[in-house]
C-alpha cells in the first residue's frame, strides 16, 4: 500500500514538472524556495536578492508559488523544496506529522494583516456572536489559530462553532455566496476582501494575538548546506530592513510580482512589520503555546517539542593569530 508520504511526493512531482524531488545536495546546485502571494520572499524574488547572495557559492534559485502555508510544509517535508515561509501553525501540524523541518529564522510578531471578516448585512457584531456559526478558514493555517484564540477570548469552545476548512480561494467563494457566516483570512486576501463594500472586520489579529511568521528549511538540506541557508537568511534580513524604510516601493514590487491590485497591496504593506531575527527563547515559547493549544483541542494527535526543530547554525571557524 502506498503511504500518504509517497502519494504526496507523486502529486508534487506532477504539480512541479521538471522539478525533481531530490535529497539534500552539496553546495553548488539549486536552492528551491516555496513562497506565497505576500511578504519578504516576494520582494526578494522581485529584487533578485537571493540570487545575488548565492551567486558566489555557485548556487542557482528556483521559485514555486503556493496558495497557503500547509502545502509549503508538505513540499518541504518530501524534499520538493528546500526553504519556505509560513505562519505559526503550519510547522506545528507538520512537525506533529513527522515532517523533517527546521525553524531557521522568525519574522517578529506585529502588524494586523489577518482578521475575521463578516459579509455585508451580517448580524454578527462581537466574537461571542460566532457561537453556532459557520466559520471558514484554511486548516492548519495562521487563520486556524486566529479562530482558536478568538473563541478563547470570547469564552467559547472550539465545538461552539461549525468549522468550514477551505483553501483561501474556495473560502473567498463560499464567503461571497453566503455559504459561511465568517471568514478568517490573512493578507493579501484580507486586503482584497476589504475592497468589497459592506464587508466588516469582526476582529483583527492585532486585537487577539499578533502572529509570528517563520522561515523554515528542509532538515537534511539545511544541515548539509549551512552556508547556503545562512547566506539566504542574511540576504532576507537586508531585504527586511529595506522594506521597513521603503513601503511605497514594497507595495509596487509586491503588486507587480503577485498581480494583486496596488491599492490592496498598499493596505497590506502598511500594516506589515518587516523584521527578521533568530528564534529567541520568547519566540520558541510562543510557538510551543501554539502547539500545546492545538494538541489540547485534539487537532494534532500527540504533543510536540518545538525546540527539537529549531536550527542552531554552526559557529564560524575561529580566526587564527
């Protein structure tokens, strides 16, 4: 019988023609990045920043777009990509499933680019009004955790709502036709939805719990190619500093790179925080709380230890003299 892992590997191979699923490779090959329609990776792609950083190492770059975080982690786990970025929950679900990922760096919590939305004419005015309602979100995504925390804040249990787990595009369609009562979503989908008259924000992540994003690597690749990963993280740090100081230019690059309308992109950029840092003890503890909440709800089968998946870069060689 084929395992889910083998089936997924086959599906990814079909989805990424010409991009062979390979084991960890020595430096000098191709660095494969999974990205979504927003954030620092898109800016870096448009600027060619990672290509420039890896050129001295003789490493080329290949980019693959994903619609949301969990598929990025699935691709990372089977070796279809080497590196990607997601919100906090996808690596929790992936680690619980035995995915060989490593947390490489964090994008500090901040901003309010995620929210629970209600459609025009909705009678819902508070989080408590979600009781008994159909709430759409992508399973295992940052929006999933936003819903969990929102229910806690309102004194509701997870069982008090009817979860409707849909990928962003499908959730947008269900929301538009009135098939769900609320939708938890992140930018740029959030910013695009805000363009529609009458759509209201029931609560934003800034009011509930500001999210942390993570840069993640395939464990085997990262451990075998530390210099490559360190060069990429350093380049992304430079991109992040530039983003903080050049928001209009960031919006233009993101809009061009994703096809998202410029006005929606500007809204998303204005509420973003572009700061990349190593994983501090505070960040690791916060991610452990995310994992513990999902485990307590029975959404992951077994408890996990986030610390076990945190990458410790090798120390630079001691200078002689």
